[in-house]
């Protein structure tokens, strides 16, 4: 047996082991896990969401029970770990239950705007020409207004309430997401593989479904996650101004408004809702930055 035949026999008897490469999203998840800031933010957010979801079962007291004899108790008071508010209600219980509305009003408008804004932007970016011009100039009209002023104006016109606040915030975020969606779709539309699919006779719907969506939804989603913190701050601001959640429902922005008169007597108690808003917002920002960094790594 020759050397070549012997080598072939050994190779056939012991075929080389091939390791299957991980997918794109598996690599993104692996890089996020190795990011300590992103993981810390994720743990904090999961804890806050878990507390908000299970609040009715783990609250230490009735968040609506008032008592003028226990109003504005300091942090560490027996039976009231975080003190009480201006009506004697347990502040820890109200913060736990208030997280439900605060997180809901922060996440829901962004998710709704993500769906609507992505559809508008992808349509404008892929169609191009007159359709792109008509859609994007209309979007620019809304985008020209500062987010805070537009949210206040829309909420003031629609009236106070959770539904109207959610509607106002959704309208605020649609132009921002639509501009990002249009930008990335325009880049993908000019790619060689899209031109090849178009030359092969594929329909516009097939090209968008098979080639465009998979390449544009990632960047749009990453940008949308960065808007959740802004949404929470705007929602809290609307409640602070009386344009969002109505009393006696607990919500961090509304609680910050009702406790502002106690800033000179119990400043630490009055600052707690603002601290929760800050911690949640910065956690969403850190998680969004980690996701962006993980997705920008080129393979």
C-alpha cells in the first residue's frame, strides 16, 4: 500500500469533525452575556418586571388604604419600610403596584410604534420615488416637533387618561422609528442580492419578506429599545402634569407629582418614585447599548 493510499484509508476511518457554527442571534446573545453592564441592566429589569407582575400577591400592605395618623412617615418606619405618602398609604406597596402602569406605559407605545413605524418606513424605503417623498415629508412634519411638546400637545387635545396618553406617545415615536426603517431599507434595497432576486422575477412581496425584513428589523429593533427609557420619562411627565394616569391609581410619575409638596418635610420619601424612574430608564439604556454593540460586531 502506498503512502497516499494509507493516508486516504486513515482519513476515511477517522473523518474530520466539523463544528456547526452558531447562528447570528446566538452569537448576539453570547456577546450580550459577556457584557457585564448589559447583564446587570437585564437582571434589574427582570426583577422590576417580576415585582410589578406579582405585586398583588407580594405587596406588604393595601396600597389604597389611607390613614391621616400615619401620613408622611420616614423610610424605615416599622410596618412601612419605604415610609408613607401624603395620605398615609404604604409607599412600598404603591411603588410595587405602580411599576405595572409605569412599565406598561413605557413599553406599549414603543412596541406599537415599532410595528406601525417599521411598516411605514419599509414601504417608503423599498418603494422609493414619489411614494418615498410623500410618506417621508409627512413624517418630517411630525418629526419637526420636540417629543416632549408634541406629547403634551396631543395629550392635552385628547384629554387625560391612560388610553389617550398611550395614543399620544405612540404618535410621538412613529416618525422616529419610520425614519430609521426608511434609511436601513433604502440601503438594503440597493444591495446586490436584492437586485439578483428582482432580476430572477421575484415579486416585491417575496423580496421584502425573504431579503429585506431579516436585514432591517434588527437595527430597527435596537433603536426602538433605546426609546423605551424616553417613553417611560415622557409617560411619567404626562402623569406628573395630570395628563396621564388619574388618582388614586399608583404610577411613578403621578406619585412624584403628589409627593412634591413633601419635598421639604420628607425629601427621601418624596424622591423614591423619581429614583425608580431613573433606575429603570438607565437600565433600558444600558441594555440597548449592549444589544447595539453585540449586533454591530462583524463576523
